[in-house]
């Protein structure tokens, strides 16, 4: 790994490196949102009206890598 070098990916303040830092934080954030949604649905016993939010969360997680 080269992340410890000052000039890796253009340096700490470079646009490319900022996007990489933001992407990994967002990736984990969407995962936590998925878990929170699933646990909330289970806790509240919801059976209707959950398909659209569930699909949108999956789409958000799947498109995060692009």
C-alpha cells in the first residue's frame, strides 16, 4: 500500500483522493442505513409500504461503486 506517502493519489488535498475518502465513508454509511431500515421494519412489524424504500436502498448501494 502506498497511502502513507505524501504524494499518493496527488497528495492528501487532491480531488481524486478526497473522492476516494468520501466514497468509502458513503459506502459504509449506506450499509448502516440498510441495516437500520431492516431492523426498524422488523421491530415495528411493518408489512406494507416497504418495497420502494428497500429497492431504492439496494440501488443506492449497487450504484455507489460507479
